C-alpha cells in the first residue's frame, strides 16, 4: 500500500479521492487550509488518515507543511488537488504551492497535478505575472503553468512519474451544481495514476482526461517555456527545483 498526500481534501474531488484511497487500504495524508476546514475531515481521520493543516496561499505555511511531511514517513505519491477558480489566491495556490511542495518534499515516486480544460485558453507569457497574489490572477494561465510544471518535472526527474489531469467540469463547490461532467470520473484518474501498475499508469509526462491521454496546449510541452517558468518560480520563491 502507498502513502499518499492529497492537498485540498476537505471537500470536492480531493475529498472523494482521499476517501476512495483510504477505502482501498492506502495510507492517506489529508490536508485542509485551516482548523475549521480540518474539522470536516474528522471522519477520514477517524478511519486512519493523517491530517496536515496549512494555507497554500501563504508560502510560510507551504514551507511548514513540507517540513512536517519531510519529518514524517516518506510519501509515495502526491495529488496536487488544491485549487481556486478566481481571486488573488489563483497563482499562489494553483502554481506556487505545488511548485514549492515539489521542490521541498523528498521525492515521491508519483506526482499528479490538477489541470483543467481551461488551460487551453492560458497564455504562455510570464512577464508581469503576479505570483504574490496582490491582484486576481487568470485561472486559464494558472492551469497552463501547472500543466507545464508537470511536464517539466517528468523531464527533469526521470525516476518520478509526473502527470497532469483534467478532471472535467464536475459538480463540486467550485464547479457548481450545474456542471455537466461525471463526478465519479472526475477523481478516478488521479487515484489510478498514483496507485495502479497498469502499463499506461506507469508512464510520465502525460495530460489525462478520464484515463485517456490527451494532447495539451503546445506551450506545456515546450522545453524553453518550461525552463522559463521554472526559472521565474525559482527566482520568485528563492527555491530552485
């Protein structure tokens, strides 16, 4: 059985993935951004999940989470599920936090980054990006950046399986009750990529939608853009990958 961190697991797809992985017998680490949200995870903790708390919009919290996790039992996999749709936390939560956790955590063997079909509308332009969240950020841009991050990690860490997943537009708190996609399929691919020994699940550098590999935005696979993104994030955070 694997030890798996699921960020943003207080509700939505993260909660469903953590619940399913726990039911399968895996050692699951659940995450909430504050103590109030953490209370909603009590049923999973009572079933054996380990709980970590930290606001991914705050870099000190991200570093604290990474330190606490590094001091604990090694992680086999991370599902970078946490994300926000709009507002000032878009870039800090959707891009900076997964970058920092990837850079700081002892290397898990499998990494999954939550992307979105909205990444196709993203712009591969880094000039003027507000990584600090002083102003609202572009969701599409953030998802293009994190898709490129997943591909860059796959390229630079050959022993790690790193993939991006579009869960679809599903009826969660973020997606809204009228979202047309399948909620069950929305979390199944993430679980499969971090646990399965199927040959396809043991590949890296993919962009997936409902267990089917898709072609992402061209910039996500552009090595020059990946390198510029990593350099910008390293400079911004003071932490190289």
